[in-house]
């Protein structure tokens, strides 16, 4: 994969022999990542690796600057160096990244904790800017490697042999069944992406949907699709922040937005839920990337991929969103293995178009996304990140079903189409 | 129900006309409980009730002391007065208690908060004393009104027409299916009651069980039963605190114990989980009475029924038990409607034996339990209390099933008996 090209980009350092200072840093890095059995290799081919196990891969560092960066601030600098090609991975990227992720499963570093305290909240304006950063890259970019319906959240592989497309539909049905949507009901969706869930709910469950988003490109795509599919009279795609949601609804749903809300705004979200979800027989579902321990998003991911992002713990969502909203949690499901599988699908598709992506957006961009996708898959396969779906109801309201068996007894997918 | 007898017990006050001071207090109490449409009535038959709705029942106060107590400390004094017969409920007890419970769904009072700060932790000795208070009342007492298997936790009414006995079996199967128990595996049960779940797991799922309890009466009953049923070689009933659990296990299960652990000891429980649950493919389940907002147990319930008890929020359990144990929550189910139904069954059975209970344990005791059961049913039917089942695994371990459908696809009950 363009290795020669990358090495060529750093002829000045890659031909310089490593000095004692470089070896000392390399040895320290090697010690830090010891349990991963990944070799640290310097630009002149030298390595302090002395593990008894055969290494599963190597981190090849091309210059001294990158090497120092790894020691001083690995959370940020690993990604930066990978992105710019000053660092390469030999061996299978996903395997190496997974091994490196496993060794970070322990307590957060002081740097990580400090970063957490420096987080700034998403104002209405910065929320728009942050969302623009990620989601307005151009629909064309996502169309190259997401499924045909452009669903950019964890799928649900109801059966192991499902295609990604089918698994995304199965996820929508799971969400709708958890909410027990009934024909004629009103649904508010906060953060609707390209509108696929909204359209699915309208078409298969006979509900009316108000779907909010602040990504203009996604919205215009969703509106156009609703028109084309003759559903525009039952779904409204609204260019506004979730905080400005008005009216009330039988069901509130948000898939993959909470990660972008940021901790400082959980009380606003609670406010919205309190105002919007009907006290009588109302219910809601949040689907989000979460953590087991409260810690900030990886510094590099936050800088390059998700500015303003924060993956909360279940405890944070329960005590800072659901309880202040006067709601009660009735169901939680952790779908993290399904997200690892979803991302494996995305990575396969991304691989097929990486030359095109590199041409269109630059090699740095391609490498950033390559690393981000591999890192995300590793996060979910190792347990570093979780994917929670939670269902909640107003305090005094019963859960939408008597037993959960009801969700599973019916034939899978498109249950309510008839 | 023995009203004349009770009124006779307070002839001095019940024949005294209420004075202006009494009317003033009654009016204040009436205002406090206004949304419940329950009439406050004094011993001379007078009432400040002026609601436009017909009252659903009355709280009849028999003397001035009880009246003042209700104003100063209703959380504690309502139960005390009911227990001693200085206060009666006219109308259906459960309906009135439910209406009164609904109006407490808001924020906790300063008194409730203060009580929370005064809670003392359960030492090994006080834990034993507290458990003795409740569970060593005598097996004979519980045998009169629990199901034949003596299961004193929330049942699972898989079908609405199930008997209580069948619903308790269904609960055990639900627990075992959530844990995906496999023949030959080892299970630790903390707080095993009369041993019914332990025996169920051994008999139907082919596992070996170490079951801990500090209630001697329950333990000797459980041991005797294991012997009688020829299962004694596969289940060990151990007279020890959950904190002293040793060894490791494939699955850890605790049904109805966490309520007795007390907040101050969550870190000890986390320690136990960390030590006991195998890192590789281990998993655990906690089934407990919980809350949406952190607040102490009702003062009267705590004094008379559950000394040392505390019903935690999901957030508290997640952040103070599961995360410090190095575990990850994979599933949460809130079964509160099932607990309301379970208690409705218990109350029916209790009604049938109340004369006997009164003779054996005294009328105060009978009334205390009558109120406790009605209050508990109301707690779960109104959303004042929750019943959570949570499944967790070591951080790096995948959930025990790929989709939850696997729990429900098999024929209900005693799935693994064949």
C-alpha cells in the first residue's frame, strides 16, 4: 500500500542512523506497549524488541520528531504521525491497532484526564461547525463505502450471514420494535443522518416523523429521497438543533447523536425529553457510543474526526439525561460486537475505494480514515468502547411491552408493514 | 377488619372532639396530599376535605399524637401509626396507598435527604443482624403466603395467566438464559434465600453452585431440601457473607441481595466480582430493587422491615459496582410491572392468613406487613421503585449471546432440562 511512496517522502531522516537518544526513546516506547507484542522499529531498521513471542506486527517510525511525539503524547501523536505517513504499521493494521487498544484498557493517563477537564461545550454554533466537519464531507464520500441507504451507525446482525444492508434494516426494525411504534403515532427523531430511519419508520410502521439535523448536505439528500419515494407528506426534515425541538410526540428516537452532544449539554437534552415525550404512554430510545469508565474521546479522533464528541458512560446518561428528564430506564442493550462487525464491513468497502479517496481528498485524509476505521473496530472488539441502546419511559408510565419476548417473537424485519 | 377493636383501643381520644389546632393540622395534611384525592378524617368524623372529586378513600386519624406525627415526619409516622392502629385507611388500602405514593414521586424532602446522610454502613456483624431481622422471622411465616418454593423476589410473568409458582420458575429460567449457563459450569450465588434458584440451576442447567447466605434459618432449610432432592453433591450452601466468597466461577448471580448491601459496601462487592468472575468468558447477573433518583429507603420501611436496606439507581450500580469491578454492562431489563403483579399475588395470599399471622405475631406485626406489602406494590406500580436485572461481563469479554433473541427463541421454561 504505497509504502515506497511514503518512505520516499522522508528521505532526509529515513537514511539517517538512529542515535543513542533515539534508541532510548524507542526502548521506552517498546516497554510501554510490551503486552501488545508489537515491535517498535526505527527508520534505520533497528528495534529494541526483545519479546519472547514473535511480534504480531511493527510500528515503523520514520523520523525523530514522530518518535518524540509518541513518547510525549501518544494519544494524539500516533494518529498524527500515521496520517502524515511519518509512522507506518507493518502487519495487519486492524490486528496491530487492536493489540495496542487492549493495553489502554486500564486507567486513563494524567494527560487524558487533563484533556477531559479542558473540554469545551458545543454551543449551537460550534455544534453546527463540528457536525459540518464530519458529516458535510460530501455525500459522495460516504456513498463510496457505506451501504446503499447511507446508514452511518451500528448495524444489527440479526443473523450472522446477513449483508450490511440487511443488518441496517434489522437495526431499524429492532429500534421500532423496542419503541413498539403504532400506526398513526408521532415520532421525533433527533439527528437523523441521511434520513433512512425516518423513512423506514414512516413506510413500515405508519407513523409521522419530525426529523432534526444540522447537517445541510444530509438534510437535502433526505428531503429529496422522501419526495422521490412519495413519503414527503408524512416526514418533515427540519434544519435545526435538537435543542429547538418543539411539540410533543409518542416516541422520541435518536440514533448516533448523543456522542456529538457533549456532557455539558446533557441537561438541555433532558429538558427536550421532558418537554417533548408525552407523559402518557410516551417513550424514547437513545442509541449511542458509550464507555464503561468516564474518559474523554481519544485526542486524535477528537481533533481529526469528531470535534466536540464525547462517548458517555451508562451512569452519566442515566443520571444526567434520563433521571433529570423525569424518565425511567426500562431496557438497555449493549451491541458492541455488532458495531465491530459493522465497521469490519465498512473497512472492506473502504479498502476497495481507497485509491479514489486518496485522489479526491488527499493521502493524509485517506490514511486518517483508514486509521479511524481500524481504531474504531478495535475499540468495539476489545471493549474499549460500548454501543448502548436504551429505552426509557416517563417515570409513571409502564414499559411499552410486558415482556421483551414480544420484540423477538414476530418474524424479523418489516414486521409492521401489513 | 377489626375496626371496632382498634377504635376501642383509643377511647380517650376517639371520643374527644377535635379542637381548632387539630383542624389546622388536618387542613395542612389535606393540602399536602391534595392531588391524591384522599380524605383526611379526624377521630370525631370531621374532615377538611373539600375536593371537587369524590375521594377514593380516607385516612382516619384516631388521636392527636398520631396527627402531629403525620405533620412532622410523615415518612416514618404514617407507617408507625398504621401499624399501631392509631391511623386507619378507609377504602381499598392498595388504591389509597398507591395514590399517596404518586404524590411523593417528586423531589425528596429535606428530611429524606438528611436521613440519607445519616445512613450507617452494614458491617459484617450488622449485616447479619439486619438480615436476621427480616429473614429469620421464621420460615413458617413466609411459608404461609409465599409460593410453595419460598421465592421472595420479583417473579417473571412470561404469560399473563401464569400462576405465581410458574412465574417464579420463569424468572429462574430467564436468569439462567441471560447467563447462558452451560452444563458443568461453576456458579457463585450471593444471597441465596431458601436456595430455590441454586437448586433450579443445578437441576435444570447442570451447573455446580456455591450459594452464600447469612440467614441461618434459610440455609438449614436449603440444605435439607438439597439433601431430600438428591442434589447435595452439586450445591454447597455456605453460611458466610458475600464479602468472603472465595474461588472463581463462570457465572456470578445475585437475586435480591444488593438491596441489603448498602451503598458504603459497593466497593467490597466490586472487589468480590473482580476476584470471583473469570476474566475469560465469565459473566454475572444482579437482580435488585432500584430507583430512578438516588434517595434513601422510606424511613418506616427501613425501621420496621429492612434495616440497612438501600435501593440504588442504575447509575450508582454502574459506576460504583460494575465499572470498579472491571466489568461492562451488556443488558439491563426493568421488570417493575412484574414486581407489582408478584406482590399483588403475595397480598392475596397474605389476606387469607392474616388472622393466623395476627394471632401468632401480634396485630401490630400483621398491620406492619399489610402496609409494607401494599406500599411495595404501589411503589412498583407507580414507578417509585424499579426492579433491575443487569448482566455484565469482564471488560474484554463479549456478551454471552450474539442477539437477545436467543434468550426468547427457545420454548419457555425449563429449556435446558433435556
